[in-house]
């Protein structure tokens, strides 16, 4: 019977502690996930003298994927060398416990393991990578040369190493997410600035009219937009629109729609032609995004006459100063970007001095408070009537509506982007 040698055991323990300390320092020297993964596997293969090593990480769906595969001389392994014992891996995943077999082909626990037999595997070790008892991956090593290569002391070393590696890998992963999040926030901030720059910096002066507008995005970028521009100096074009989606995709679609409408309006004779042509151009190459945009486009004359076209948008509110009555312009048409041909009809309007038109997106009427109540058209009509009867300017009416909506919503998160245009006719100058 061999005698126990305390000095030898102590030396071996000290050597392993030194190895762990060195490994810990090496794998924590970087926060780059790819570098950490390479370092983790290189160190473990070297420490236990494995013929092959595999580092597997779980994706967001919980599936394991080989991220790094190495041989003893640190060469990358290519398929079909990626093959490993799925029997061993599945058991470690199931138990969250490290596993060692020193002679896999004759181990009764794995006699049904087809991959063990097919690959001629002898010694195998596998340890879970755990972060707060949550499995994030596995480190797996094996040897096909001979049995008995790995001992219990090697498994202890691998298990200790796996604990340190899991923390290092998780830190690197979180760092990557933070870097990516910061980059995305910066890009969204730039996109917001670009998008806002596309809105009119200054609303045009058009004799006999007052114009005021506001635009608020529910997210970093918006799908709403408004525009106001002079046409040959004798007409005023006003557009409000809402892309039926949110986020970056809606913002891009908004930019396309805005550019098309403004560009075509400069040469088209009637607002009906502008919307028809803009829609046809949207559909020219096929709209595979599935997005569409509702819009209301009105062309105003100096004498109070106007013609509007509704492409599936919210009905604008019309206040008549002479009677103090509120009405809603007709519904009409379909949203742009759905079909090449959309049914549209022009709606003529005869404005008198003091009349007010309010254009808005559904972020206004569908604004929801903390009790789950909607702001609604009726609430909007009451505010407009009250302010317009007092002779308020377009800007004062706009500011009053905005203040009441904000007070109504309170601390509830915004339902949608909110855009509004108020046009007041004051009479020919």
C-alpha cells in the first residue's frame, strides 16, 4: 500500500492554487467577450492537458452553442472536430453538476452514448458555468488517446476554474451589452436630431393666417410629422401624417413620406394629385415593410378658400367663429403605402375670419391617463371652442390644448407620438 506523502500533497495543492490564481488573473485581464472566451479555453486545455476543449454558451432562447473549440496546441478545431459527447453535455445541463469519466467507453453510466463510441472518447470532463445558480454555458474537455488521463483532482481544478470563468464571461457579456446599448442610444439620439431637423424650423408667414404646430415623440424617434410650406407665394400647403408603426423603421418611412409629399407638392397642381403621386412612388418598388402612413394635406388660398385631401387620417376639427360651432371634416381615403390606387376625394372648405382648424394625430385623442381613460375628441372640442371664442391666437390655442393633455395624462407613459397643427384664418390682409 502506497504511503501518503503530506509534503507531496501540499506541493500539489500549492501548485494548483498558483495555477488558479494565474488563470483568474488571465481571464479577468480583458472585458472583450471574444478574448475572454479564447483565454478561458486555452487555459483550461493547458491546465488539465486535454486533447480537445470546447466552450459552450447559452443564447437568449436557452440553446447551447459551441463558441470556441481548441486543441492542445491552441489550434482552432473545425467541423467535424466539433463533435463531442452529447450524452455527457446533456447530463451536466440536467444536473448543473460537474462530471468526470476516466474511461467513457466502458463506463456503465454512458454505455448508450453513441457519440462516445463513434468518436472513440476515453477521458471526459465537463463542468457547468454558473452565475447565481443560473447556467450560462459549459466547459468540456476530452481525450481520445488513452483512458485514465483525467483524475478527480483535475475535475476539482476544472470546477474551480469554471466558477471563475463564469463570472469573467458574464462580466464580459454585460460589458458588451453596455457598450452596445450606449452605441444604440447615441445613434438614436443622432437619428432624433436628424428627424427633428426635417420639420420646419420656422413656420411660413402667409397673409391672413396664423399657424402653430407641435411634435412630441413617444420614443427616441417618431413616426409622426408635419409640414407647412408656401406654394408659388399665393398658396399655403399644410401636411400632417402618422406612420402606422413606431421606432426606427417608422422614422425612416416618415422621412420618405415627408420628402415625397413636399417634393411633389411643389410641382403638382392640386392636393389630390400630390397624394396620389406620392402614394404611387411609395408603391413603385413594392412596400415590403408592411408600413403605411395616414396623411391629411390641405392647400389654403389667401381669401380663406381651401381644399383638403384625407388619406385615412384623423378628421381635423373645424371651429366656426360666427356660430361657435364645432364640426369635423369628412373621413376619407385609405392610408398611403397599402395599394397603388387609393380612393381619395378633395374636400373644399370656405373659411371666415376667426375660424380655426385643428389637425392632430391619434396620440392626442388616444392619450390615456393613469385611470385608463382616453382624452377623446369631445374633450378636444371643448377646449378649442372655449379658447377660440375668446379670440385666442393659433399659438395660444395650441399651447392650451398641449397643457390640458399633459395635465390629463399625468404620470402615465405616452401612448403614441403626438403631433398637432392649429391654423386660424384672420381674414385677407
